[in-house]
C-alpha cells in the first residue's frame, strides 16, 4: 500500500509537536525518509521524504516543498515545507521515526495480504483490521446481511444488533422496520453515490467511514469502520481503502469457488427477489450455466411472521433451522421475509409439508407457497404467487400458517383492485352505501349479504348458517335489494355484488403489509 504524508503527519504527531506546513499535501506518497544535512541534492528522488533543519539554509534543487519535513527550533519562522517539527529532536531521530512509520504500515499491509492468501475468512480479516483501527469493523451487503463483523468489539447503536442465536451480527429491524430500514437505506444510497464515506453519521447518531466494493454479481457491499473507541483519522481512511481492496478480492474469490450452491446461483436468485431480473430467458440461460436441472420442478416459499415483520436475525435463525427441511432449497433473505427456491422432482405434499406446518405453528410463522412448475415458468412469477398467497392468507384466513396459491386463485382480481389507491371505485355503489351506512360492518344486513355471497347465492344453506327461516332470509334480501338498488336474482348483478363484498372484506383494516 501507499503511505501518504497525512499518515506520516498523524503518526509523527504522536511523538513530536508537529504542524502542517504551507505545502502539506495529504496524498503525497512517502516511500522512505532521508536526512539532508548540508548543500544541495544531486538528483531528484521520487517517493522520498527529505528531513532538513532550518530550511532557509538549504536550496533543494528539483525537490518539491511538499516532500520536505523541517526541524524548527521554538520561535523559528514557518518554513515552506510539508511538515514542521517543533520539538527537541535531531534530524536523524525524525528520519528514523518516519521510516518506522512507513515500515509499520507496510508490515500491516503485507500481513493482511498474507492472511488472505493463506485461507483466512472474512471474520479473520476484520478481526485483524480491528487491531489496527481500534474500532469495530463490518462488511455488509445491500440485502441487509452482515457478512463479517469484529467479534471482540460489538457496536451498540440502534442500526446494528448482536444475535446470539445465529452467532453473528445482523442488521436490526424494529416493528414495521421504519427507522432502522430508512437508516440503512440512507446509508446505502450515500455509499453507492459517493463510493467512499469519510465522516458519515447514521440515523442512530453513530459516525463511521465506509468504502464501497463490488461483488462478481455487481451488487454493492460496504466495508465499514465504526467510530466507537477513538476518532477516525485520515490515516484510517487510507488504510480502509486498502483493506476494502483486499476484502473485495477475497469476496470475489469466494464467489468464484461457491459455484452453483452459493455464489452465482445465489446472486441470480437475489436478482429475482429484488426485481432486477424479469426476463425468463435470461434466468434459464444463467440457470443452465450453474448446472441446475431444468427438468425438475421449482416451488417458491415466502416465510414471514404471522403477526408482523420479523427482524433480520430472526430470519437468519429460521434459515439455519429450515436447512434440514429444505435440503434442496436455496434461501434469500429479503427486507421482510425469507424466500426459499426449491428445485425438486417429488411431490411436496408429503413429509415436507407436514414438517413445515409443524415448524410454522411452533414459531408462529406464515408461509405462502407458489405452484410447482418446471422451467416454462418464470421464477419471478412463482415468487409473486407465493407473496400473493401470503397477502390473501392475511385477509381471508389469518389463523392459517401455510397458504397455497392454488387455493386462492379466485382472489387474484380482488387483490389487484385492493392495491389501487382508489379501490372503492370497483365496488358496486349500492354495496358501498350499505357498508358505509352501517355503523358496524357486522350489522344484520351486511352479515346477511356476506353469508349469501359466501354460499354462492344458495339461500337454503345461507338461512341455515344464519339460524333463521327462509322467509326471514327472503325479507332481509328484499331489504338489501331496496337499499342497494340491485336485483340479486339477476346472476350478472349477483356476480358484481359478490365481487364488491369480497373486495370490501379483503380491504378491511388495510395495513400496508407486503412481502
């Protein structure tokens, strides 16, 4: 790595009283220090730092003032140089101190490379970096996953949380994900825009420095030093950039070695989840490269909390615990849920579903299941089916733990309309008026209409479920027809009313949940 004048200044200031000279250039490269005691230099030396005493007595021909460190006595006038040293020290001592600084950085850089070459993982690398930065170090991707974090020095702000369950650090999601998600999104946006953040403050008030790196798949990752134990210096920034280069090379090598099981295949599925890959022909082409059997079926599962959003570390734990159930599956953690792509050649309605249902009940989870289809179907379509099944479950069967797309196709149009801001325009005016006129959606006439619709207009069954005589039901239907200005004996009209009731029921207590 290149040692710069800013790094020399910061380290030298720990030993001597130093000031930045008028020609201080923080990016000036320093390869070695040399003491100049008299006369002129005979030749220019690139990368040299010249240590002189009383600069006014020397004419350094061909040497930039930005490469000179001057030893000044107390009371001496400022000199035209990079660094002024005002301490009781000899030129030789200062020269030796600068060379020791350079060696320190070079040894650290060489040791870092050596660790990477000899098989150290990302956690070993961040632990090694922590000893240098004296602050927590993290590696995080744009999918909210922390790949590595300093194990001996845990961050404490609200954007990060320690997860003992999965034995690693994870981004935290509070209920609704509001503040923490926004904080992370803001950080990620700034990182993508700038590439290097030198003095960034998180939504929780913590300062950090971050350097962006890219994976083979093109996704952006952040290598971070969090200001916890001491202030982050310019020298830290320079070392962070070098460390990030090492991490990027290491991560790309890991991706290459993962092949189909974790690397490019995982990146492909990430693109599907994020909506970056919609062309099914491209999906097929990439799948074929990773030796995925296209003749097998794909089924997509979306796993979420039954009563609310799960935190990231909870999703990590679920992923680990489901490894045995989904032995042929690949998991991708999204912002709100765990997505499982299962490539299989057997009927899923066997032990897998039984085990999955039992696990979901024990952990109070909701699971949406797509169709099982082969390569003629887009993975994105299957994902949307599973997400749709989850949404429908929450509306029509909130106590269910597993809901399959095949069981809720009829709600597709209802769901599409419900997701429009002006969804009420799809409701029959009379039905809308009946609901809005009712102080309580469970009123007598609304209840009666709902029961009739759920039984597809069968008045005998509806009367039995309501516990009333057919004549009483007939009277209520007449009142509904009068209030709504509809004829329920007209099957076209009945279909419109039935759709309107379904939409009103489906949109009750809209809460914005999406998976």
